[in-house]
C-alpha cells in the first residue's frame, strides 16, 4: 500500500490510469474515503491519470489526535502529489475535499493547474459544526449516520440504491472519531471568502440541484463570484454528486480538463457519453454480446450504434432514479407488451446470465404483464423466456 508522510501522519493514496494522461487529484468529503470515487472512476480513466487519497483521519490514513486545519490538509494533498511524483494536477474535491482543493490552490498555486470544488463552500455555519463535533465526541459517528445519509443522497437515490448507500453509511460508522472531529474542526474554522480572489487556476464549480448540505445558491455561487473567471456546472442529485451521478460528474470534469488543453468541449462531451454508454451496455448485456455488436458495425449502421450507445445506454441507463435491476424488468414488460421478441430474448438471457434478476422476478413481471398488456402477449413471453432458460441450462450443464 503506498503511503505519503506529512506532519506526523501517514496518508494512503493510489494512482490509476496511464501516465501519459493529464493528472487529476481527487479529494474526498468528510465521513467518506477514496472509495467514494469508485463509481466515477471508470468514466474518468479514459481521459485522466487519477490520483486518489484518503484525507487525514479517513480510510487507511492516520488519524492523529487534535484539531486539523485546512492548511494542514492542503499540505497533505501536496505531499501525496510529491509521493506520486506529480508536479501539478487538476485538483477536484467534494465538500471538505473541495475546501482542501481551494486552500491548496491558494497556498501552492504551482501545484494546481485546474481547480474543481464540488458541492463545496467558502464558509460554513460554525455553530452547526460545533454541535456536530459534540455529537460525535459523545456518541461516535454512528450518532450522526442517519442524518448524514439524508444530507449525502437524494430521497430517490436512497430508495433505490441501498447497496451503495449502506456501504457509505457503514464506512462512516467505522471511521475514527478523532479523524472525523479533526476534519470537522477544519470546516468549522474555514473562511475562504476574503481570499478566493487570489486563486489564479482555471476553476469549475460543480453544484447539485438537491444538495441540502451546501446548496449552490448559498455556497457554490459564492465561490464562482469570488474566483476570477470561474464557471459553474449544475448536476441533478445531492451532496455526494460523484456517487449519485458518476457519469454526469465525470463528464463535467473531463470537459473542463479538455477545455483547458484547448480541446473541443462538444466533441469531448459526446465521446464521454459514448464511453459511459458502453460501460453501462457491457454491465447489462455482457462483454461477449457487446463485442459482437461492435464487430458487426458497418458504415451504414455505425452512426445508429453510436447514437443508441450515447442516448439509451449513456443517458437513460445512466440516470440515478432507478437501479439496473428495475430497469431490466421494465424493459422485459415493455418489449413483451409490444411484441419486440428479439430484444425481449436478449434481455432475458443477459439478465439471468449476469444475476440481474431471478427467474421468480422474471415470472412475476410476466404475470403483471398479462394483466396490463394482455394474456396473449404474456403467453408468448412465457414461451420465449422458457426457451431462453432451457438454452442457458443446457449450456451450463455442458456436453453429455
């Protein structure tokens, strides 16, 4: 495990991606660790060399006793860049990570070629943070876990992504009390309002429409107005936007980085949406099917294939309101109702092969279809699904 050392603490970090690509340092929010970037990482790696770190007091980094400052945490980030042998990078941070990124841009401007504070603030409510520190000292991070989930995620995401949100909650509960309190003190004492005018790095401020922790009109907009030339990107979702909207978050980051390099933003956005769609398409249909489809592209149908990859798989399957299991079952009901049997068989096979749903869930979906789309459609759907199931069982049993 790679560690950097700074001011009495070991700091865990890792780097992913090709060394030829522009470096991007990602900084986590309070109460999370570098794992909070996992969902965005596949969308960033085609365009960036990604360095992640666990902030002091979080994850695998040390949690020294005492209150921390933003200056100390920014020094930690610079130490990680040194350990990774990176002179300067685009620095993107969420919440606490955004505050650290802004402090680093002020303290060591030569290390920050681009600045992306996301769901962040130049100044927080000190009394609210004093109360939170007292609650954590009294009852540990478990005392604030339920309230944190409501701040971290939108109601729709909480309702449909328990596997993700419970992982974030468990990590928060397991966090060091001293580490949380130390970083909370840095947020309590933070006041960057008067100094942000000194930031010279190109800056993109990312906000989220449902962020109740740092609502953009009260927090992000102040950053935009304070930093010369800063611009904003507003995403759907809540405070941990990189978790809730990983593809859209990554698209904003990559488009910004390419624009700094003189790239064509529109083409970059389209390319990233295609790459996002390809990732979702592989998750749902499997590598073998997607590889075959790509191999069978012709000059006549290539634009169509690119369009459905961007729109259907990139935009629709990438939306946060429904999980992939629910979307799979909706596709089965709709294709059965419309008699789109080739598409129906494809999604039955892919869903069962990849554990996207069970045979019982498939059966109940078709029973529901019988009531609302008609018995003849459901009768054919049961026959088609039964044939797919039989073929899968023969294939799994191997030759006699």
